[in-house]
C-alpha cells in the first residue's frame, strides 16, 4: 500500500545523482527534439543560432548552448503572434486546459501535461506528510490562473478529500475547517496570519478548535522565525514549497527541513545572476528551470528571476537523494552587488525581524568617491529609541550581509509599497 511508504515515487526520489542525471538527459533529449520539430518559437530561435538537438549529448552541452526564455519573452511573443506566440506545439484538439496568467500569458496544457503538473504536487504533498485520510483546504485562486486547480488535483491524487475554499472570506474558511475537521491547508503564510486575526475576533483557539496538522505554503519570503511563530500559533507543522504557474511544484520541504528537494520532472540550474554561469556547489544564484513533461507549450531554460540561497547535492536525512534548493531570498533585480558582494534583501529583512517598531526598508547605494556606500533606510515607529537602536541594527546588518552599512531611520509611511526596494545612485 502506498500509505505505508515514505515516498510517493520511490524509484525516482531515491535515485543517485548519477542515475538522476542520466534519466534527465534521456528525457531532455526527447523534449528538445519534440520542441524543435513541433514548436515554431524554438525551431526559429534554435535554427538561427545553429542549435541542433541531436548534438546535445550532455547536461553541460545543454546549459552551454541552449538559450534562455523569460516571462517577458513569452509575453512579447504572444502579443506579436496571438494567442500563443509560436509556443503551441500540439493541435488545439489535444488541449485539455488553458489558463490565463498575469501578463497576460496564455498557458495551454494537454491532459498529460496537467497530469504531470499534478504529480509534482502529489510528490510534495506526500513529503509534507499528507495521506489519504486527510481533508485539505485549498485557499488559492481557482479562476483563470492554475494555482487552486493544481493544488486541488495534486491533493486528490494523494487521496485527500479537498475543500475548494479559494481566496478570501476568512470567517467562512474558519467555520468550514472547524466543522469539517480539516487537517491540511494549501495556502500563503500571509493568509494564515489573516485567519489567525479573524479567529481571535471569533473567539476561536487555533490549536484546540481546529484540527489542522500540516500547512503547505509558498509564494512569499518569510523569515524562519515567522514560520516558527505560525507553527506554534496553530499547533501544526509547516512545509515550504517553491512553485511557478509554468512548471508546477519545483521544490518542496521534507521532514529534514534542510532545503527544498527539486523534482526529477525538472532540470534545475542555479546560475550567477550577472554572468549566467553555473555557481559553485553551495552558492546561491538565479533559478533556471526546464520542464521535462510539458508538450503543449514546452518550457525550456526559463529564467524565473528568483534567487535561491544555495543548491546542495548532498543526500538528505529523509532518504531522498534529489538535489535541494535553499530558501528563496529575493528577485534578480532586487539583489545589487555592493563592494563585490551580492546584498540579498531577505538577509536584511531577517536581521531586522527581531527589532520591535521597525517597518519597511530601502537600500540606497552611492559611490561618492571611489568605494560603494550602502545606506539602509528603515521606517521606525515613534516609540523607537533611535539613538539606542541604531548601533544594534548596524551590528545586525554587518553580521547578516558581511559588509558595513549606514542606517537612516525614517517615519512610518515614508516607504510605500511602490517605493523601489533598491535605489542605486552609482553612475558606473
């Protein structure tokens, strides 16, 4: 019985790195040939660059020769040649689902494509501890975008009963979860905070009045301390995931909680955000992903724009041997290089988390003479003793980002949501 297993897909989740690379290369060669023969976009771009899929003999060849795509490229192509921009690779009669993502991006799937997407959620859900006797509340959007339906189908593959709660209406979510004894939730961390606020207004005790035991979250950057606080508040464990609408679940936490395992269904590269070359083992960089199963609209070397803290190929204590991604630490455009060091906003956020009364921050980079000067502007509530707090903040920042930074406190409300996170005043 699958319910007795530690893994949803033992064959692939426990492959050695060598076996995984061989498996992925075989699948990749098939996908490249498919895209070259059936996808006008890839055929045109690769032919112009002199790329022949039959000459891709290794994953290293693939990384060195095949160009990237980005969401901007897809949007531009679809605007010039609507509705699919030359990416559609099957007859429309073979399509089962079409989603419209922000951009807009039209995303076609065959039934087999979508089954592959749901499989990525099933693998992640099993690793998080979900089993057929769980009842799961899916709080993602079900309209136009893929999130809600994908979570729904992935959970049902595992055997869970699904409550299609969708977005908003926190009171109804709480009432339903209490009445139905919901044990799992597919959500964002901010929605868990909103649910907790509503529960307090309703007089509910989250740990005693709800039956939640596991949450799968993603899509947001949160300090570990904030996740731990939510676990304690609800009396459940939380597993982080990394997913995109184009690829499904790319990474998922297990009980080892030493990073997010990536799926054998994807080739995941971690590249230097500036040089676009592979980073050394253990270093961070931009995530670039190739799907090995999407045929209606092949996704090959998609630059996600997300920056990960590290990727490790060491075996995990859970028994899985698939590589693990570290935490998502920011977006490429929000990670400047100062004094030769990449400054990750999440590191600053984590450093400021324990200081009461501090709000949004902004990184300002100047070069008044020769060297770079980083100033972190931080909103401070009126009750903050700025003279006493500033030295402690400066020390915390130095420990977090490994370079010195100046600190400037500003009133709450100065830095709005539209304020750029990074203001780079250097001219060269």
